[in-house]
């Protein structure tokens, strides 16, 4: 597997890293030998089930993934791999190399997201990522889309039929509260946002709305906190911007990178998970929130609507006023939140388990045998 930042990197990564970690472990437990190419910056972990190969790269925003993918591909050419699986459109343009130079191997690409819509990228990077979308569909032997939206896009715009296999999660039950109490939080008395701190993730919308609620409807949030979990992507400018926006409130908490029991408890005991992202593939973090029985309020981009399966709530993407009204409504009449949380957890169990996801990916691999 090539293209991801690393293995089991938690909030230092994103949905791609979560996906690869979960699938790699399950493939290994099924008897496959799995190698994952990683970048040491995101944690030099080892694993008894999955081989982690660390390959050098330059940690510059516009070259990190490109250089790491190229060098990882060269390394993979001389190793006895049956399948070379690229993750993300940023790595997809290199899929032609093993397709041409390692004929006995089968090449797969997972199209995780239309990354060119992420606000952090400039014009040149967007053109490259657009080429990456085309490459993801036409260079490999098989292409996997994590959402129906991407699958339809590939068929209608790139003229290629690709396979739909979503991201996943597993239903969770967490009763302990010691970790959230250490943060000064009370169960069901905080709103939660978990994602990398990058502009397209939309944390600033939520901060602005929470501060408006404090000013205009203080009775709704008098006992509430807004908890923002996640590490910066490239540089800290955006994080600094968020912290400046939040200066007027003492109840907006930035908890940085969290993992393990702390992150589990934060998910499990939130009153509402809010995902204001402007662009996604199929958001693993929303599935995670649903897996804990936590209700979700998300921007109404197609990928979010697809994943919540009518069990959560939406607001108009990039619309602060609509987010304000929707959040105000949910906090004023909260009776439906618990029901939505339970329904979301059931959807995860029925349609998005990692075991089912892995079985489908394994089926794609087997279909490519000579």
C-alpha cells in the first residue's frame, strides 16, 4: 500500500490513514502478507502483523506525497508483491510505473477524495490533482471509489466504470469518563469537532456560530463547551487563525492531537458531533462518531449526506447563518438527538463495518489474478 502518510497515526493523519490501517490489519489476519509504505514524520511505529517500510521524503506541502510515492514505487518494483495498491489521487499518477515495469503485479488505486477542492492547494497543485483523478481511473487494473458520488463522477466525467467500496467503522460502547473529566468536560455537555486543522475542514464556521450562540442565545449553551480536536496539517497559520477567532470565548477548547481512550471518550460522550467540512471523500470521522452512537450535524455536501444515511442532520455547506439556525434548533429541541445517534450506530453495523469493507477489497484483489 502506497500513498498514505503512515500506519495507525490517529489524528496526525486523516481518513486515508484510518482506512489503510484498518484494512491492512484485517488483510494480514486473513493470511496475506501486507506491506505499508510510511513517512517517519507521522510516527515511527512498528506492528507485528503489518510490515511498515519507511521511505524518505521532503516534508514540503507540494512535494511530500509526490516524492514519497515515487520513491516507494521504485522500492516496490524490486520486491515480490502481487498487488500494489495506491491510495489517493495524489499518488495515482505513479500507478503507470508498476503497470509497465512490473507486469506480473496487479495495480489498484482507491479514489478517496477530490482533493483539488481542498482550500490549501494552489493552482498548479489543483491541476496535478485533476490529472490524478484521471490517472486513478485509467492507469491501474482496478479502481475503488469510497463513495457513490465519486463512482458516479468517474462514470460521467472520466468515462470509466469503477468499483464502490466505502470507508468503515465498528460500533463502540464506552462508559468511562475519566479522560473527558480531566479536560474539565461533562458528558453530553459539549459539541465536538474532530479533524485535521485545515481550512477546508471548516472549523472556523463552527467557532463563529458557537460564539454567536453565546451572544444571542446564551441559555442554550450556558453549560456547553465546543471541543476542537486535531493537529495542524501543514504549518500552524490556520490553527493560529482559529485560536484568534476563539479568543472571545472561554468555552472553546483546543485539545490538539488525541488518540486512544481520550479520543474514544470524547466521541462517546459528546452531545453532538459537528462536521463542517467543505469537501470530503467519504468521511471516516463521521462514521466514527456514528459508531459511538453520537448524533451528527454535517455540511450538506453529497459525501456527508451519503454517509449519514438520513440518520443525522445537515446544514447548507459554507453557510454560517444556516449552521447557526440548525444548531440552535437542535439544542432547543434536543429530543431527537438520542434517537438519531442510535439510528446512526445501527447503520454503521449494517452497512459500514471494516470487516465487510476488507472482504470486498480482497474480492477486488482476487478478481485480478492472471
